């Protein structure tokens, strides 16, 4: 039935010369947000009949998914897509359910279908092969640049730069704590709650640590993993474990309020991810970095609606406004933090500063001049790309999704049971 619907959709779209087709009917529609006012008189004609679907691993209770949800609402409103043509599917697991949901959205007339979690990728590719006239887009994936499908694309952003900036704020806080006599210089130990041992997480905690150590050279870090992107109990327990092990500042690559609430209860400063957690940690929240997905959604959906080609492996940057920090919580942050962040951001944008400058870290006591990274993620091409040149590791330049997987000195992994 799905293939018959797809064939019918193809005929309709060939007639209208639109490259990613569908119809206008749908079931189980959850509108993104009322956007008729934005559509009126401002949207391109191609957007009036545009229908899009979004697949989320969790729901708005996850900071990760909420960040995507808000961006999807913003982008579709800016584009002038009628609210009834925006479909949200939440709590879709990284399994066959993803394919079923993607196929359902295509069957219902969505011309553009997006999924937000790493484990969704193979199922999105499966759907893309079955519905060649629908554009399937996926965040954090690694296969679009080698898969060869015209209707499948990956997207990510240089979030390691945002994490580095957040790390700078953390390092300044550590210096303040040392100055005030709250900790000793050799007691500047950071704790980090990670989800999995994927390169994305490694890149994230390493860039955060390098940012912190650029301000506080004595900083060290311990990382523990929960084996889940979203598990409030496990994340809270992980944060408490790190605090009990004398970590004096906590950050995370995990999606619940578990770690921030643990930090608030213990009075330990925390740097969150994907948005402010000040509502649950007003006395300890410092700052947060996040990817702003709205620019990508607007560009990608517009290209789909107009039948134009689009980058199969899109990377957002500071210059595309794809990397953002929350407002600094001045109640917690060290004096001068915002001014420092503005200065460092300007250096990053100008290319005067590189997060993974190999002069700033060692691996097993040695400076690296060369490193083959696994960019193509195909076993026969394992460690296929030279990632270090001009004195730094070129993260997210050869592929949008992170591939920095080095374990640098100064960071201790407490467990590696997940990955």
C-alpha cells in the first residue's frame, strides 16, 4: 500500500516539477505552532502547499529534542508553512518504529521528513530508498556523503566550538573558586556526564575540557557514561557519583534535568547542554551551548519545496548562527565572563583560534602531528582521512558529524561500558 501511494505521489510531483512530493492529507497531526500570520502575504507560493514531518527520539521533556522542536517551529513559521501542514512525531525509538513513522509521514503527503537521533539513520535511509520523491533529512548521521541517495541528507554543526566557549566560562569559574579559597589549584577537577562513547560525545567533552583548561591550566576532568541519551535517574546518579569523587564543577552530554538538579542540591556549579537549566538550578547554572537548527531547517526545506539540490552533508557554523550560547547566569559566573566569551568567539570566527590546536594537548604524553580519522564510517575505509594539518585537528570539516575520538591526557574515563 505504501509503495502504491508513493507511486501516485510521484506522478503528482512530476506534473508540478517539484522534487520531493506528497499529498495534503494526514492523520495524527500535531501542529508545530500557529503560523498563519507569518504565512500571510510573505511566504513563497511553494510553501503554501508544503507539508513537512519531524521525528523526535523523545519529547519536549528532553532538552535535546526540545531544541529541535523549537527550531522546527521557528523555521516553519518563518517559511510560512501552514501549521496544519507541520507534523510532529515524538518518542520514536531508534528502531524499526522510525522507518514505520517515516513511511507513514511520506504516505500522508509530507514532502520533507526529518529525524533527530543518531540511531534513526539506517531506518531513514530505508525509507528514502522506498520513497525517492520525498526528501529525508537526518541530524548527527554519517552516511549521506557516501550513500549516494539524491533524496537523503545529513546535517550537524560545529558544536565543539560552542562547547569550547562554555568550557572557557567553566575555567573562569574554577579560577574564581581558587582565588576565593574554595578549592585548591590542584583540586580544579571537572566532572562530565556523558551518554555514550561515540565520537560525538568524545569531541564534546574534549572541546569543553580544552576550553576550561585554556583559562585554568591545572584543570582535570573525570567522565562517566550512562548508556542512554535520556535517563534522568541515571544522569542524576552519575552527577552525584562525580560530586562525591570531589568534582567541583559538572557538565554533561545528556538530555535530562538529572545532572543540573543534583548540582543544585549539592551547590556545585554546572554547565548544561541544549538550553538553559536555570529554572531548576538557579544558584548553580552557569551557561549552556546549543546548536541552532533553525537556519538549517529553513535552507533545507526551502530547497526541497523549490526542487533544488542541497548539500548532502551540511555543517552549520558560528557564522551561520548555528552555534549559540545561553545568557550567562551572572549570579553564578565569574566576573568578566561574557566579555571573555565574546572575545574568544571572535577569535574562533576569524580562524585565529582552533579548538583542537595540537599544541594545547597531548596523547600518552606526546604531541600529535598526524592522525587518521574514521570519516567514511565504512569498515574498509576505517581511519581513512588525515585529520591533522596546519597544527590542528580539523573537526567537522571532512564530514558534518564529529569524528574526533582521541583520548587526551588530563581526562579520566571512569567507565566505558557503553558505545
